[in-house]
C-alpha cells in the first residue's frame, strides 16, 4: 500500500490541483483492498509534505490577472497565483510550538555515551539540550547548542539530520522513528534568538588582530569564537551580504523570512567583529597583505567555480549554473518575478541539484527532471532529499551523462548517453536519448578559484592538517575551500570553530 501511495504522491504535486486526487480517493476507496478515501488522501498529502500545491485557476485568473501558467512555453515568470507562490515558499517543515516540543523531548532516552552526539559534526550535547527542553528551560537548551555551534539556528533548518544525529538515534534503530532532534534544536535556538539575547560575552581584549576571508559558516564561526576570546576580527567577503552559503546557496523554502541575515546580525552582537563587504582575495588584497597586517589569517572563502558539462552546446541560452539560480531566487523580493522554464532539466546528484529541481517545481515548471550519471544510491543528496524531490513531482533519471545540448541559439533538448559501471569506472553504453528542455541547470560540483600562491593544494582544495593548519605558517583554512570534511554547513561551522581555538592557542602561547 505504501508503495502505491508513494508512486501516486507526485500526482498531488503535478499542478493539477486537489480535484484529481479526490477523484483518485473516491475511486480506490470503493475497493476493499484500500483504506477509506480520506485516509488515502491524507497519507498522500503527508508523502508530498505539502511541498507543492497549484490551485485551480480562479475566474479572475482566467480573465488575465494570471499572465502565465505551468503550460506556458519558454522561460517566463508569473506561472502561478500569488497564493500558490506564498504557499510553496513557506517553511518546508513547520516549527514546533512549546507543547509539541515538550512532547517530542519526552521521547528521548537521554542515553549515556549517546550515539547522536558522536554523529553530530559539532559535538552538541544533544541529550542535555533535549532534557533542558523537557524541563521547560529552552533558553538553557539554546546555550548548550550555541556553545558548540553558534549557527545552530540555521543548522537546525538545513542540516541532514536524517543521515547524522537522527540516523544514529536509538529510537530510530529500535522503532524506525527517531527523536526529532533537528526540530527540537530549532525550537530552542529560535526561542532564545527571538528575545534578541546573545548568550556569550566577549573576553578581555588581547590586542591581537585576525583576518578572516569569507563571511560564510566557516568564517563567521571562526570569527565569533575568536571574538569570544578577546581578539579583534576583520572579515572580508566578496559579496554584498554576509552569510555565504546560508544566504546565497540554501533553498528558499528551507530558511524563510530572511533568517540568514537575522542570524548574522545576532551573531555579531558578541562585538569585536567587523565585516568588509565587496572585498575579494586576489582582487582587492593578497595573502601577503593580510600576513603583514594581521597576527593570523583564516581562509573560508568557499568554492566559487562551477564544473563544466563538457558537452557540446552548453553555452546556449537557457543553460546556467544551478548555484546562480538558487542565489537569484534567494535574493528575489518577489518570487513570482523569477522566470522558470516549462521543461527543466537539472544535471547532477547532490543537494544543489535537488534544491534547484524542487524550487523549479515550486515556481511552476510543469516538467522537471534530475539526471545523474551514476546509480541513485550514489547520489550525494540524502535519501530523504531525493524522496522530497520525487514527492514534489521531480523525476530522477540515473546512469546517464550529457552528450550535447541542442537548439538554435537557445536550448530545446538535451541529449544524454546511458552509462554503466565497468571495472575501471563509468563507461558509455553507446545508447542515447533526448529530453525536451527550455532551461538547464548545471549542478555538477564546484571548484576553488584564486587560491593564493604558496599554499599546498590537495584534490583541488587547500590542504590542511589538524585544526585547519595550512602549509603556510600563520594561515588556517576551513569550510568548502579546504580538505578534510563533508560539504555541509554544520561541518564548516565545526571547522571554523576548531581553527579559531587553534589560532587562539597559538596567539597566546
């Protein structure tokens, strides 16, 4: 039954409204093999997680107030009604209220040597903060979280808990349903942040000054921990806003209400941190400049380059980097003004690919397909995210790689070749197929650009040892630009924090 419902779930999210799914329920509800129609409906709705709902056009919309629709050819804006845009870009998962949080917290066994702590890249004492919620002290729970992860609010929203702490939860292993650690973390952190309270105070000034390159999760985490110890920190960032991946690279529905900037403002309450926007390493200053003017340097500038498809025609109109699309949508004040194709193809298998594909559907694209060169089990996007994509009506095609982008000036089709796993890696089978597309998003990985001379690189990233030490004395690195960790916000926060502690130890020795 569950399999049938899962297969049918995309019907709910295809943009044809709820009428068709009600018809489905009435039809199958008459069969004794199926539960009552209402139960089927609610189960399917749960499978879709409400990720996309396109209502039937009203009379006013039919008269012209809705300028386009999911069926409009080409890359256009205003495919949906204002109500649909608002509904599609609300919270991906609703926050818990105080009562729900207490109930969820009561499910925790408060394990000794809890496996969830080991699974957390920032080593948050998860049983402790959940116990604090259970005893009615969410502010204390928030401080427990922030002591290890100063960006715990964003991590509660975007961290793949289903493959980290919640996967390791004893409840998950015993019952198949973990304690909702991520949602409990959000409840605690949001409760404290809403009061405008910063739980830490800056240490006595040390007279030391540290330069941080990049105002993303790694850089801000490093800067905050250094400020806590009394050091003055100057953060240089190439973009007009701080936040890095949190501001420009996270799916809009995962962090609504300008939360990324609110978190940055809250973090800066510690004092001692100055951010200089529009300043890029290699363009506006060199590593040597920073070394001569500061006592230590931390590099956390992320990955600015995007890998090429290496397929003919990828320069055609309608083909763009998925990260740019996500950033534009994040910065758009009016979601309806963001143009999207009717037939969208996303090439890649990671979180960026899923975010681009799902948001294409949320903007009103009729057909969205993710194409990945290996098997689905090898996609770096978690199983939870893959399921979320398919429940939103995204199709996932595997074992296929782009061969050519076709079209007269603008893309109209993408040709793919089937791939198979061979003894020496992937091999082309010689068989090809084409997908109709008026918009293509490339999500096949990012690369480090403009690495300073003198730094040892490894695998295209800055090589680090220990707590982020590079090959150059006095220079540390962390986050996506450095080796050693998963490309996750929570990992970047941990690396920035640990580098700051190592920097502090070195400066005070």
